[in-house]
C-alpha cells in the first residue's frame, strides 16, 4: 500500500478535476483508479467504500473520503492552501464557491442537447463576463497582491486558474476585457507545480468529447 492518495473516478474531468488540481498544486503525487463500467461503480457501492453511494472518492490518510467539497477542504487544509486565519479562509471559501458555480456550468456544457448548446454557451459567457470575472478583476486590483487572498498562494488561486482555462476552451477571447485576470493566469500558470501539471503527459484531463458522453452516462445512469 503506497502512501499516495488514490482517486476513484472515471477517466475524465468532472468533479474530480479540481481535486487533481489541488493535489498537483501542492506537489503531491497521486494514483488513479478509473471506473470503466457501471459494474466498477457498483462494486464500490456494494463493498462499502462510498458513504453516499457516489464518487468522487479519494483514499487518503486511512480514510475513504467522498463529497468533492469535503475532499478539497481537507487537501487545502493539509497542504497549507487555505489562508493563514479564519478571515482569509472565509474569503477563500466565498471566492471558491462562486468559482464552483461557474465551473459547474462549464462542466455540463458538453451534456446539453444539440439544440440547447448555443443558448447554454451564451449563458456561460454572460455569467462569466458580467457576474464572475468582474469580481475577481476587482479583487486583484483592490488587493494589489499577486494572489486573491493574503500574500500567499491558496486554493482560490488554483481553482480560479482551472476555471479560467476551461472558460477559454469554450470561448478563447473570454478574458479580453480582463487584463488583471490575464496576468493572473500567466503568473499562476508559472508556479512550478502548476507549470508541471499543465505540461502534456500530466494527470490533468482534457475536455470531455462528444464521443465520450455515452460511455460516461452508462457508468453513472
């Protein structure tokens, strides 16, 4: 039994990707056990590994952790990515929860019916550019530091970068009106652990393709 965290999920982004990002940002090596079929999920459900019968599940420090936010909170706390005090943690939580809201919209885009995709993309762009990105642009301006919270790297920076890159996959010029977010993206992408995770061959997953959707649906439904 290695000491590395072991991630149980399908071979794609979904709700596990932010967890991969956090582990990678912390410089933690991890193993992955991919669900290939509905049977793989059923086995985990039947052997008691999944407290609420759902993945993601991460084996870490002798626990079988479920619920993606709980897993992310644990990793961020364990690896000092959660601010220096209660107030910083509250800010990080607020920023991260909003990032998750946008990330969820981006994540489900591929699953939209063909006739709804265009409208869904319009919703993503509208919310990103009018609700979310202006806030982070203002935070970076007002805070005047290289990071969102305090003067050190936190999970808020990691998860914002992840979501900025996903948004650009949907619309390459989506950051055009946000110069501070553009420089933030470049700066955080150059942190050594992040830079390594962004290289080809890392455990970062590519965007889900249309051809993969039926396979994912068969595992979970």
